[in-house]
RNA sequence: UGGGCCGUCGACUAAUGGUAGGUCAAGUGCCUUUGGAGCACUUUGUCUAGGUUCGAAUCCUAGCGGCCCAGCCA
């Protein structure tokens, strides 16, 4: 992929501390550049952070954020922390923490600091006490529902809680007793005292702490009160001296609150900036909904190869490079849009094309017998491992009298522009010989089950000495040498471009693509694949990119199709069909 | 209809008052022992209307359209 040329890279920029590749311009990077130039943070390097909540697995949308945050720090010699936003013990688990760390590293990034919002619970508590002392926070006894009623609506101001003007002493006492566990869950909250009439709902005395008796994955039962996101996040950023706190657009309305806490506390002024969340066609990127798919067993787990999670995509065969290139190419803006899935697929193909060894595999075997080929003779033909990479070398592939070819590669009655095998037609068997179809054998249903051909011994390797050309080259596997494999063909998980678009009363699961997985149990592979290791990626010539699934066992290989090759014939067929 | 944000080819994104460019997709041709890859070419765009300016995608005004916010989720 070539990087977009941008004006910001035309001239050497003194703020750029690394001589790295020109990077695509975006408004976040521009701001960093500007802040560095004006020395907004003195001589300090920029500090970013990736702050996932450990309540699910990371997905491709997170990859965009990871690449942005780590990428900025890399480019400008800054640092990036991994910080778990673990303020809601009811939804968070160690399993998610572990998977997140694994996925970030797999993507190719290493954090500078590893932190948890829960590391700061004591500090956060002390700051809350300070806000109470300053008359900026109060304990409210209203129920959740009463608070909601008092909040007003989008168009009407809220009303003050009757407890809004308690004395600092009383608030201090109550808050301390909240922490001590004197009150039942949900009976009281600590609220910031801001403005119940603010047009920004986030400023209508937001809740800072709630009482929640839940086992926290790190602090256990030490606390029975937990800070809310708005109170925890900005302060965590500030503690870590995060200079650029990059989050998604839906937090734009929270920025005034983010700033309010920092200002009241007089602590390090981290700056929040918001960019657009990634959306992809035919894809859902909502941890809540992905969780639903897992819980309802619509998929086999978070790492089902159809899932847009990093672990799913990894198992599907995507490379970290492909994802990083994708993230660099899609850019960062404030526009809410939806990217075509084709864009993502392009970047896997691009990467795999360069690195994946080619191999021959037949997914839907059709038996071919070469009548004039000597019985029992085996011919080891040379095959190129990767035409894109000469250093990948060559291998031998056994050729013999009985072969399998792809069922699609033979048509008894070939349509226009179909160049593959058909009665009387000569084609090339890749790296093998030219063969001509002579007759077919059909089963009781009238389906072709065997094609008898003749071959031209002079065409060994694939070229005719007399210079005659052939329109098409097809792949094959020697029947006697083939190894059997299971191949899982994946398609879009959702049938609708926008999986959230549902008929009245329906769930998003109604949009699930019933054909998202097709399992082929009798695929035939060339023997070189016998010892293919888990996660190894190949191009099955003319078919697509495939990788070895962890479900594989000795003697039973399982492949996942990562993505199909672009298929010109399919286009022609579709066009003439419609 | 309170507040916030956003409108550039079909999609994503650049242009920072001075040539509307790139990537994907689509199409055409070349090439090809993968109908792959590669190469070349092509199509299509500044939401609308006013204004400022020598000059506006960019600044101003007004419309129109979209997204977000009324969790003791993040």
C-alpha cells in the first residue's frame, strides 16, 4: 500500500522526532503536531492511552483506536499506556483482561505502562472527599428513578434534589458510611454539584459513585462503592499525565464534564479529543451485541472466525500487518460513516498475496482419469511456491493417472466465456500437462461423477513445444496422494449491510446470514500440506487464502477460508445471469 | 422541537483562502502456467441558497440532511 501523500509531510517538521514513513494526515495528528510545536506540554513527550473496559473481547474497531494511540506515540517518540477501565465489576472479568493484552500484542504493540482504573480507587476516593469539602459534591438519597425524574428532559431543565444542599460535614459523613457499607446497594449516590438546568444533560449533577456490592476482578470486596466512568476516566488520564485522551464521538458531550472535574481538582490537564468510531458494512461492532451472539451460541465463541473480534479475525487468518495497513488507510475523522467490508478484505488479500505460499487444494472433488497415462506411474512435477516471492522456492507435486479437479472447473455444456474443461476442450493442469476431456460418467441422478481425458506427454510442466495455447489453467490433486481435510468456508455473518436495521419487533439476530458457514468435509489437498502447523496461511490456488484452524488434529486438518480470491469469472457469470 | 457534533466521487479520506487528490469499489485494455497478482486507462464528488474575497470545499449567514445525549453502563 502506498501512503497518501500529504502536505504536512512535504516539509521537514521540527516537531517530528522520528524519521518514520510519511503518515496520513488527520485532525488528531495535526493537533499533536501543533501541541508539540507550541510546546504545550513543555519538554514532555506525548502520552496516550488505550483504555478498554474488560467486559468483552477487542474487535476491529478497537484496532483502529489502538493503531491511532500507539501509532501517534510511536511517531512522535511518546508513550502509550494500556489502562483497563474497570469501574463496573458486574460486567468485567479477568478472562477479558487476558484476551485484551494478548490481542494488543498480537496486533504488534507493546504498552509502556499497564494500569487499571481500579489502581486509582483510593486516590479517586480522596478526591471525592475534597470535592465534598469544597461543596462541589453531595450525597443524594433519591432512588434511581427519582433521580431520573429530577433530571428533566432534553428540552426541560431538571430540578434540584432535596438533598442538594446538605452541609459538607453531613456529606462527608454519609459518603464515608457509604464506603463502610452501611447502606444497601442503590440507596445512595455521590453526585457532582454542577447545574441541574444545563442544556448538557451530563452536567445535571452527574452521579460520581454508586453503591454496588460486587466482587471486583482485582480489588475483590475491598469496595462497595464504585466510581462512574465520568468521574474515573479523566482523573485516571490525569494521574498518568495523558496529554491526548482520544476517544470516540459519543463522548463529545462528556468533555465539559471531563474538564470540570480536572479543573475543580486542579490536576494535570489531560485533553480529550473525539474521533469517529469504525463501522463496517455487514458487521456489528458492539460488545454488547457480540456478547449476545456468544451467549446465544449463534457463534462458537468470541474467537469464532466469523466474529469481527481480533481473536476471531486472527483465527480466520488475518495478519496484524493487514489490519494495521487497513487502519492506516481508513483514516481518522469526525464523520460518522460506514466503511465497505471490501476495504478490509482488500488489505488481507494484499498482505497474503505477498506472503502466503501457494498450494493446490480441491474443495469439491471431481474425479478425472487420464486414459492414456500409464497405470501406476507417478510424476513429480515442479511447482512454484509463491510467484510473488522468488525466495519461497519450489516444491514437487505428485501427478498420476487419477486426479481430482474442482467440480466447478468442468462443464458438460459450457456457457459463453467459460474457458475451463469441457468435452473436447484442452486445458492446462497447473504445473502438469495439457489434458483434453473425452467422455464423462454420470450417476443415477445424471450428475457427472467422472471425466475421462487424454493428456499430451509433450506438455509436461505446462508448455506445448508446438507453441499451442490453451485458454485456461486449472488446479488439481493426485487422487492417490491427496490428503483429506475439512475446510470451513465463511461468508458474512450478517446478510444485511446494516445488521441493526430490523423490522418492527425483531432482533438484530434476525439478520444473521444462515449461510455464513459451510463445512466441506472431503476436500483433497496436495500432500505437502500433511504437516501444516496451526495458524499457517496458504493460498489455495485459484480459490482463496486459507489457514489451519486450531481444531486440527493429527490426521485431520481443518482449514478456514480467510477470504476468497477475486473472481472475475463469478462476475461474468453474474452479469450474464441477471 | 434543548444541547453537542458532522455533511467532499458509490464507500472511506486528503486539500489548513490559491490546480478538488489518494485508497477501496466499479468499468476498459494490456499481460498472465492462478479468470489471482501486476500494469495502464476511465467513470463519478465539494448538501442547498445567499454573502465576504482577486480567488471559497475551506470564512460568514440561513436552510436542509445525518449522528449522539434524558444508565446508579462505558
